[in-house]
């Protein structure tokens, strides 16, 4: 990124190839829309080109790029009627070990579906925290940098988002 910042913009293609899947998955797990996720990835790289001068060696590149991605997501969300979509957690790798019964597999699918519905009911900011902390497995310090708060606040927000998810999930499970 430092070379891109110094004017060697041809190397942006290398960064694109390296990070497009990460960004696509980040967006897809928030909005559950393939086309929109692809568009948002393109917009992130346009912003990287536009704001390359703001990158410093002090911060980790992934933190900086996810901060841009988060801003892009928020801008899109605020412009477009705050469209809530489901997060597909079947990608989280719920792997059934060995030879499980068909009944067990169906129960797992039902749990994943119910979990998706519970996540869908969460506000976007809480879905985002869950995606960053649990699905992207970023450290709380990085999440704090991305969302603009301290490491401790990021940890608290993640805990609260998970508690809300648990409450919603358990309430939905009763029905």
C-alpha cells in the first residue's frame, strides 16, 4: 500500500486480488446480496485510490481497508432505505462430523436457519460487530479501530451484540 500511496497505482490491482474475497465476504455477510457486495467491493477500491494519502504505516492495512469498507457499507445503508437482509451463517462451517443421522442434519439446518433469522432481526451495527468478531475473527483492537472506539468498547459491543443475538434466538426457538 505504501507503493500505491507513493504513486505506483498499478499495484492496486495486486491489493484487489489479495483482498477482494475478504471484502466480498464481509459485505455479503452483512447484506446477503451478491450484486451489491460486488459493487461495494469496487467502491472500496475506488475509495482506496481516492484516499491513499491517508494510509500510514502506523496502522495495520487490514484495519484500514475494513474501516473504509465499513464506511462504504454505512454510506450505502444510509442512502438506501436501510434494507435489512439475512446473514447466511451456513458459510461459517458448521461441519457435521462422522456419520450423523438425517434427523441430526435436519436439526442442524433448522438451527442455522433460525440463527440466520435471529441475526436478521438485529440492527445493522450489531450484525456488523458479529461479522467482524466471529466470522472475520478480527481482534477487538482492530474492530475498535474500524468502528472508531477503544478495544474495550469493541469487546463490550461484541458481547452485547452476542447477548442480543442469544436473546432473540432463544425467543424465536420457543415458537
